[in-house]
C-alpha cells in the first residue's frame, strides 16, 4: 500500500484530482489517499497559505498528487518560518511548496497516442525546467513610485545541477538528444551563463546529441515540426520556452483538430513566403490566435 498526499486545489482542481485517482486505481496500484490543504482553503481553515503540517505530511508520504491552486494576481508574499528561526519569502504558494520540498526541476512530458487525431503523428517530447532561480525566485523591489525592478538570478551551481538531471534523464530513458533553450543573444550574462554551463556538462555525456536554440526559433519550429525535438532544458522564467512550449506541443499533439492545425500551418507558411522573414514570436502569436479563434 502506497501512501499519497492529495491536494485537491481550487476551481477544477477537485475534478482533476478525482479523475487522476480513478486512473491510478484502474492500474491496480494500491494507494492510501491522504488529503491536505494548500492555498486559500488552508488560509480559511488554518490562517496559513502553506501550513507546516502540510509540508510535513508530504515529506512523510514522499508522494503528492496536487491539483491547480488559485494564485492571486499581485497577491501577498508567502513567508515560511523554519525551526532554526530563519525565514524565507516566496512570491506565491506554489513556488513555496516546490522549493520548501527541495524540488529543483520540473519534468513535463508531452506525447501523442495512437488513435488520437493530431497534427504530430509521433510526438514524444520532455521539457525539463530549472525551478529555483531566474525571476521566479521573486526578488523584486520598487524604484520610487513609477518603476519596479525584478532580479534575474542564474548561478553555475544550480544550472549544473539541473543540466546533470536533464542529461541523466536523457540517458536513463534511452533518449538521444538534449536541447537547451535560451535568450543568450539578449541576456548575455545570465542566459549566457546558463548556456555555457550546460555546454560544459554536455562534455561528460558524449553519447547524447547536444544543441541549443533561442526561444523564438524553438516556438516557431515546434509549431511547424514538433517531432524534431526530444528533451528540452530551460530556465523557469523562459515562459515561452517552458509553459508555452509545453502548451503548444500539447495543442499540436492532441487538443486541436487536424483540419484546424493543417489550415493554420498553411496560413503560417503563406505569411512566411510573402515576407521572406517573419519573426518567430509574431508567427507563434498569429498561429495561436488562429487556433484560439477556431
């Protein structure tokens, strides 16, 4: 019997949790489901967005099934007090939960299944993103009344840890290629350090094909040729290289009718042909806008 902590979440969260539990139970795996509260529900009952006993329960079971939790826009910071009398401040409860439990990467697989109509016939991609640094660390401050500044943090230590995880994952799962996504042409110091460090780690894995791509190019090519990717490594604040990449891949793989996808791609090709060079972000926005309109 496996003990699993369940955080049912908000909105559609409980429905998602129930569906996930039914799927897991259908496999024959025996689980003991232990519910815990997080976010608004925890605040209402315990006066704390992330109660200490929720963290302790997850540490005890070692497994948590978490549904979406509402995060208030421009909400209050989350302050976590530790037994050694230190405190850490997080931007939101989701970030606090992950980092307090020691998570440092997020693994997001996207794949197609036989029998499900999709544009991509043989899509099997994994997005691995570093969680602990970049602007999601939540370090920001006001500059007077009319400006604010967020600090984007990148360290060699955290980057190397995430890179080694990504390469080890690639080897363990018998994959062949790892691509690092970045914006080092603009963020030459921070993304540059992320890229250089990952390249250095790649030298220890000669059996893995390693390359890199700027996020603009990545989003464009994933829409046109999503089967060409294998394992992706990126930083968390590369919203277009983590969330949007994963979401667009999901759209290409399963959510969109094949006719709509094909029509959208034809439209994109016509735009590219007319203008010779179409900025990748513009192409991606137009493509996503077309899908949304359908």
